C-alpha cells in the first residue's frame, strides 16, 4: 500500500523566510497544520476538523486565525491533544 505525503504552507506571510513556521502536512487522508513544530489543527475524513485554543502567544494566534478565524470552534488544549493522539494512533503514526 502506498501513502501519499504532501507538504505545503498556509497563511499570508509577506516573506518566504517565515513559510517554514506554517506547514501543512498531508499523510494519506490525514491533514496536520503546524505552527513551528507543534500541531495546532488536524482533519480526518471520519472524525472531522479540530483546532486547538491558543495557549502559546500572538504568533500562533495569527496562525490559528489563518486556519480558522472562528474561535468558538477551538478545543481546550487537553481535549485537542487527546483527539490528536487518537487520530495519530489510528493512522499508525504513533507507536
């Protein structure tokens, strides 16, 4: 079985120097949005889309707003982490 892995950037940085801070990685049908090295949102076809609250600072807040500006959709950090772990386990990305 072959799984496609794709990497892209999101957001609206005026300089390409910052693009590495806003990565989206697609592994098969799992999409992961990163702010620096931290997953801050993800999507699976069965579970749906999840985005975390901002517990870091203004830069990650900007990244979260680019992904989804609706703050009412954001999950508490612990809840987000549990759902992310379950998704990564299901996709065999955690041992």
